[in-house]
């Protein structure tokens, strides 16, 4: 018994020693698995786009390219934080097309507190996969504004009176309130209503209120919007929004995707130089200034050939102005009047109309600038102060031109046939009846009734072909 126990102990010890490499390898694998587990479990980032102000060509380019960049970089969600009073219809539809075609879910968040998503912002909210609002925000008033110089889409609604003025029942899709004032505006309203109803049906949101927002220009606060199934949730900020969206399943392009946004990294996509530059030149005020600078630069180059700088700057400015105007809802009659007015004011410098062309040009320029932008969307009007400032500047140029012309008209002629008569010449080679004189650096054959002498000053009294008629200057008039 005493001899067997030591042998069993030795065998057990040897077995433990042989198993140590396997235990060590198992321990190493567990450590490696623990180290790499967080890297595999890290959620995909969230892309943040921020839009503040009117929706225009720059906003559409920024959002469209931002969504495309989020897809390339593998973002799990795009958050579009928005505060807008509305915008251009074409730019709004470009943004909505980008959202509907996106391969990554888009959550539009009306924030920060106090922001709004009016007009075009309401359509974008309805098109997004997730619609959220911050407390104290509002949306609605999606009636299309007058485009094309027509009348307003609808007249203001009267407050319904008890019983006798109670609104009559209407069928689904029938315009509420009073009829529109023209067929064109009815078409705009009906098209906008059908468009937003389609977006609401696609996202499972309140279609009836969406149509009322178009036809009756109604608005909702954030809390009321959630109750009426217009938006999905209310969040204090972007972090609160991501916390509430964590674990939610969203259908994107026919596929269900579960969001893991609680601890996701937020990558903010700031507008690049291209978007900023596009935003500057598509400002109607800047476009008007560029057009004015372009016209004056080209005319200055044509009137003083060889300088180069005015022509280069004028051509670039005019092309940028034309590019900006083709992105904006412009009235082409306004463009024609502006160009006509600038042409009249420039022609004043070459045609002796004594201010008639200049005054007509100023009137045409002001009229064209007032009607240039063919929309009532906030942020896309040209301030009257800017129009008057440019007009006053052009008027000063016209006055300066007319003043110089009048002074020039009163001066004696100094060139041609008229410039020779009365000029003082000097005799360089006298002869009995003819001689040679120098005048304005030129040598002329001269004829005089009186005898001439070398270095004598004579006055030109006439001209016969290439011969000047001269007369000696009296001794008491030599200083003249």
C-alpha cells in the first residue's frame, strides 16, 4: 500500500504536466477572443447632416452627396437635422428623390428647439424613414407659393360660424375651403397634395393631415404631430434621438435593418467648399451683382481693348450669373429688362442722347430686378435696397458720362481740319511766296501774302489740299 501511493502520485503529476500546454493554449484563445470581441461588436457610425435656412440648389447638392457618402462609408443611419422656412420645389424634389433611393435609412430631425420644418421641410419629413422633432418645434404650412407670377393658390379661410357657416361634407381628395382662383394654381395645389399623400402612404403616416397641410396651410407642434401620427417621436437632441432609435427595425429598399445607435459614433458631414460656393452664387442678390459686373466689365474691355482684366472678370462674372439664374426660378422678362437696361446705360456713353438712354436704362433695370425672382419662397427675394443702390450707382455713371460729354462739346476742335485752323506754326524754310513750316510735329508747305522769315511764328488761316494758308503774327501778339 505504501509503495503504490507514491507511484500513483507520480503518474498524476506527470499527467498534469503533459496537459499544461493544452490548458495554456485554451487560455490564450479565450484571451484573444475577449480582446477581439469589442472590435467585431462595434456598431456602424451615424452620419449627421445639418441644414439651416431655405432649401435651395446648394442644400439639395449637400444632402444628396451626403447620403451618397454615408452609403460609401458604411454608415448605418443618416440623421438630417433641419431648420427651414421652406424652399424651392425643384430642390425639395431632388432631396426627396435622394432619400427614397438611399440604401441607408434617413432620419429627419427638426431641431434644435425652436426650429421649424415649414413648406418644403414638411415634404422632406414625410419622405424620410424616420421623422422626429425636438420640443418647441413645428411643421406644416405646405401650400405651394405662387410661382410664375400667378395668383395665390388659395384665398384665406374664413372662421366657421356656428351652424350656419359649418363646412359642408366633402369627398376624399376634394379641396377644403374656398376654391382656388385659377386653373394653374389648382393644378399646383392638387399636384402637391397628391405628392405628399403618396409619401405619407409609403411611410405609413397620416395622409389626411398631410393633405390639409397643403390645401389649408395648417401647422402642428411636435407633441401634436406625434399624437396624430405625422412624425414618429420627439427627442431633445440628436443623442436622445439615437438612444430612442436603438433596436428599431427599419425597412430600407425592401430589407429590414435593425439599428444599433445607442453607442454609435456620430460623424458630422460639414458642407465643403463646393456647397458653400454654390450657396453664395445662387443667392439672387449675388447673381444680380455678378450680372451687373459682368456687363460693365465686358463693355469696358471692348471700349479699351488690350487691357484684359475687365474682360476676364466680366466674362467670368456673367457666366457665373447665368449659371446661378438657371438654377433659380427666374422670370425671363426680368432678365431681359435687366440686360436691356444695362445696355441702354452703357450706350449712353457712346450715343449723344443727353441722358434719355440712361434714364430709360435705369427704369428698365429697376423693373427687371424687382420681377427677376419668380417665387415668394422666403430667402429668395432681392432686397429693394440693393436694387436701388445698384440703380443709383448706374445713375451716377450716366450723369458722369453726360457731364464729360457736355464739357467735351464746348472745347475747340483739336484734330482734323478744324484742329488746324488757328494753330500756331513756325517757319523753317522761307521762300518769296511759299515756305515750309512745322506744325504739331509735322512739316507742311505754307503760302503767305506777306514775306516770311526763318523761325517766324505764323497762324494757320486756311488750308488748300496739302498747302496751309498762313499769316505772320504781329509783334504785339507773339505771346498768344
